[in-house]
C-alpha cells in the first residue's frame, strides 16, 4: 500500500507521471559493458530478453527482447522494450532482464530453436525505480548460480514526450563505468486531445508498440516509437457494403418487376435476370450471416485470403504510426496503412483480374448481343443516374408542392414565394435530369422490340410474376406494346412538367399582384390553361383553392414522366444485365469483393488521417476545398497470378473515386456512435464519419455543414521479387508502366488543382526542401523511363503523398513480407531525411525494425512464426535495400 501511495504521489506532484497510472507507456533500452562471452576469446552476440513477474500472478511472462548486437562485449542496443499503459500492473511488479549470447543467428530452419547461452540476469521492481534518486537504479548482473557479478544494470526513466536536450545523454555509453548494463526506462505520454485519443480506441485495436533509440548526425539521440494496430473497419465496412449491395439488387429486381407487362421475349430475359440477381442476393446474405458470427481479432490473416466467407474483408489490414522524439523538436509522426492488394483470391486469377476481364467482357458483349440491345457502360451509368434522380427528386417536388399549398392556406405571401422558389429550382433540375436522349431512345426500343419479340404460348389470364409468388403485375402500369408508339410522346410529357410549373408561377404572381397576368407570361403558358387560370381566379377567394388544381396537375405531370423514365431506364439495365449473363454478373460480384476490401482500407486511412489532422487548420481547409490524395504503393509482380491481383487492384483503387466522406456529429461519445456509416449505391458511396461533439465543434463550418469530402486514389506499382525479374526479362511489364503513367497524371492534376485552391502554407513543413513541383517532375520522368525494378517511383510517390498531406498505403499480396521491407525502409528514410539520422545508423536502424519491430510481429500474427517468407534465391532478386537481416527469413508455411 505504501509503495502504491508513493507511486500515486509521483503521479500528482512529479513531472514524470507514475508508471502505475493507466495513461502512460513505459519503455527501456539496455546497454552492456564488458560482457563475458560463452567461449573464451569469442565476443558475444548479445541480446537482452525482458520478462515480467507479476507478484499477484506469481509467474514469469516473457515480454520482449532487443535486437542481437554481434561480436561485442559492450553492446549498445537500439531496440528498446516498451510496456503498454496498463502494464506492468503495479509497483510490486518485477522486471527481469536476461542477457544471452546467440550462437547460430543465421539458421534457416525456423522450427529449430535459437541456440543461445545465458550470460547473466538482473531483476528490479517498478516501485524501486519509482523511489530511486534521479529516477535511476543501479543493479548487479548475476551469473546463473547467482554468485558471480558479471556486470551492472542501470535503469532510468525519461519522459519521451517532453525530452529536452541532455535528457538522453545518460543513455549513451559511460565508458568509465566498466561492467555495466544500462537500461533506460521511458515514460510516454499521448499528446492528442483526450476525447480524440479516446475516440480512436473505437476502431484501432490490439496495439503492438516498439521503441528504438538512434543517433543523429550531431551525436544526439532520437527516440522512435512504432505502433501497429488492427482496425475494426476491416469487418464493419464490408458488412455495411454487403448490406447495401443486397438492398440495391433487391431494388433492381423490384424495378424489373415494375416494368409491367412485356413481350414474351423481354419477359423471358427478365425472368432470367431476376433469377440471377436472386442467386447473388442469396450468396451475399449467406456471407453476411457468416461474417456476423465472427468474433476475435479485427484483421483477416494472410492465410485466410482465399476463404469464401472472408472474401470481402481486406487482407491483413493494419495501421502503423512512427513517432519521433528529438531534443528541441516537437514530436513528429508518420502514418501508413498496410493491406494486402484488394483482389478476389477466392475466385482466383486464371483468366486475369478485373481490368482485363472487364475490357474483354465489354468487347464480347458488343459482338454477342444478338438477343438484346447493347448499351455502353456510359449508357448504363446514365440509366442508374436517371433512376437515382427520379427516386430522389419526385418525393422532394411533391413535398415542396405541399409546402406551397400550406403557405397558400396561411395566406403567407413570403411563404408562397419561398416555397415556389425551391419548387421551381427542383422541378427545373428534374426536367434537366430526365430530358435525355437515352430515355427517348430506350422508350422507342422498348416499344419496337416489344412488338418484334416472339411470344411464347401463354396461359390465358396469366400475369408475369405470379409463378414466383409475387403479386401479379398491374396491367395499366405497363407501356402498351401493341399500340402505335408515338415518338413525340416523351417530349410532350416532360414539356408538360415545365408548362404546369409555369402555371403555378403565374398563379402565385397573380395572387401577389391581384391584377391580370401580363403579356410576357401569356406567351409561356398554353392558351387553354391560361384561360382556366384567369377564369378560376377569384381575388377575394381562398388562395389554396385556386392553387390546388395547378399544383395537382404539376404533380401528375411529374408522375407521368417518372413512370416513363423509370421504365425506360430499367429497360436499359435489363438489356445490360441480359447481355452480360452469366459472365457480367460474375464480374459484378468480383468488383464488389475487390471494392469492399479497398473501401475498408480507405475508410481506415481516412479516419486515421482525420484524427491526426484535427487540429491542423491548413489540413482541414485542404480537406474541404480540394480533398485528399490516397496513395497506394504496390509491390506486386507483373508475372503469373500477381498480374491478376494487380488487375483487380487497379480497378478496385480506381473505383474509390466514387467515394466521398462526410463528417457528422456523433450522438454520444460512446464508441458505437463513432463508427463510420456507409450509404449509397454502387455508383456512389458516402462514408459518414461521426466525431465526438467537442472535436466536431472545432471543425470549419463547411465541414460541419456536411460538405462532401473528396478522395483522389492513386496507385503506383513496382514489382521487386524474383517473379518480377522474369517479367522484366521475358515477360510483359506494360501493365505496370500503364498504371504508373496514368496515376502520375492523376497525381499531377490533383497537385495543380490544389495549388490553385489552397495556399502552400496549408501543406506540412518538411526538412527536405525539394520543391513539390520538382519532385513531381522527377516522378514524371521516372514513370516513362525504361528501368528495371525502379523503386524510386515508389519512394517519390510516397514522399509526394506525405508532402501533400495525403493518406499513405503500402501493399503487396499479403502485406506481410515485401510490405514490411518497404514500410521499414520508408521509416528509416524519413528518419534520415527529416530527423538527421546518422548515416552509420541507417542500416542498423533498418535491421532493428525488421528484426524486432512491429512488422515481424505482423508476420507472427499472420502465420504464427517470426520469419519473413523469403528464400535466398528470392532475396537475391530483391533490390539490396529491401533484403531483411540474416536470421529473419526462411522457408515458412505461409
Ligand atoms: O507479404 P507478401 O510479400 O505478399 O508474401 C509473400 C512473399 O513475398 C513470398 O516470398 C512468399 O513466397 C509468399 O508467396 C508470400 O505470400 P503469402 O501470401 O503466402 O504470405
């Protein structure tokens, strides 16, 4: 109790907060002097293992370990050990440091345990450290029999978040003190506003943290902390999307049924299409039901990538944040999202991926569409858009018309004017959306084909739809197909909408002015209607009574147009679906799968980026004025199956341009009220991101008012492994070249619109002074230069994305092995370019991160083994800087 009290007292009064409080993280870095190796003249390959003994639990838990420092009696470990805030649990907790000598560091066989010999150990309790003078402890390092003192351990505390110059000096070697092991314990505080950091717990789970200390060019120490987390959006976004896919397809079936009576030819096609949609819906419902049963971790491991029920879930999605603390500098952090390439692994890659399959299918559709009418993808997109406008605008117009009548009833002239203004605006929008040649031609086609189609024998009195238990279709709803079709009819019906609106306007004017309608208006209004308006107008009478017939007429005209437009557009979609069966529907499902994985990753990246930039006014301005770049780096090879993955990924990433984000105010700060919500349909989705009230209030008013926030997805791919060597020498790399060139153009045009709309001060400051324009210029040259494994493309694209405040993603097949090499390389490059990492430490830093950092933990999480799945042959093909250190790779069952 006394120790607890002391711990608490430090919490309240000291500048360093107690280790026992729940809000800080504790880290330590060991340092050894004059170690005695297990062989006489051999210098040891030392590593320190840290274990924790909880006195209440009474057992030892191995917690973490440092990297191996080869052949040194005075090893200085760069990898620290970190304890999350709730760990160690109490001041009585004991921490045991054990130093080992590693003998066969480069073993290939992963199942063989590491051969080590014990050198010495020391134990301290957290309370000892809390009571220690100057927050430091000096302990003896003992041999296995506990008799021989083989060194000394120094344990000290540093607050990483408030590190001043000199704070870290005592970590450096004190060469005077022979036989010493030094351990620095650091306390790490979160700097985000409390409600923001608490909110991110709603989606980021199971953090893995690693700490390092590296020397800068001027021999100072920087502290580096990596944090990798899972994201609950891995599952929640696909679940929501599946739900929306099902709803959309059900709606489509209903629209097809609403087409009413059709000629036998079209009716048969309709039945087939409805049947196929039904199968897709059933499959999606089954998948959704299976997903709803899943509990446990919030990521899909690489080994489950081809599991049927998990096909909508992104592979191995994790966030990773590197935070850097340097003396006299504010902390900086760098985020990346790592995810397996969005691809349809369950469906396989035999015929290639989406990009190839879709263009092949489009070509085939044109040539084989003998049963139905070929409509281009643009036409079908237009049809979807018209259907959407109809569904959206008709109820709006109807509501506004009612408002107008209400204002008339209240004799409110200002109310009348106001309602009329909005009603006129929406009606014009409606006419504009529907006055399309496609509607006219589809109506004609529907009629013409209806007459030509051969009627299969029909039972008298039988209506389509009855056999599947649906209500019989109403005959009066259908386009008459045996009547002479009047081509001008469509033009007349939508023109009637305009005319009837003009009558309403004229009447409102009349009511206001209480005088005869002037000549100008007479010209716009059909004579008969005008006569009716004039004769029925009674200045003394009820305004509502006078307006009502005109408003009713307007609604009828609108309804008339809607019926026709809906049928015409549903007919277009029926043709599209009928021409596509069955391949088109398989492709649709494939696209749904790939898009779901891509959207889950994007939503995760967006949320992470938003929370990180919540206090950055420049970033928020950029966000609502232009939007954000989402830059995907991919390391897939343009050979064999990975070509198919890349073809899937290309479409999946490009489809993300149909997504916008919206920030809303959460009902409560409860984690379930902070979950992003997806709304929309396949041609456009909005992801609503609720923020806690306090955070929401600080946002610019444009964002608070619900402005749609755009994202600009870009993809750059450079294959780096042995498969890419084959592709480079004997295969085809045109896919990669095309992707890089096309996406460079997107990135370049994003930069141009950003420079037009947002002052450059809004962008983050970087040490590297190279102008963004120059970086883009160099990238532009690189994407057209023929150079094998030109990873500079990836480095430049990544740098540009960070300079543009964008969202960084790194990807390969599983986001496990190659991705880990790339992420660690990028982190070290940032330390070098932005934080003056000493060049002698560059490779050491890289090796530390790859050997003991978050990424090896990612491998462990995926395949339960701490080895990157590379063999020597594969690694020979890698650009050198992408090769992991000895002993960290091998043949594994991945
Ligand atoms: O994470 P990846 O780099 O996609 O993992 C690859 C690895 O690069 C390769 O060397 C190995 O042979 C496997 O194919 C890995 O993929 P898994 O999906 O099997 O983890």
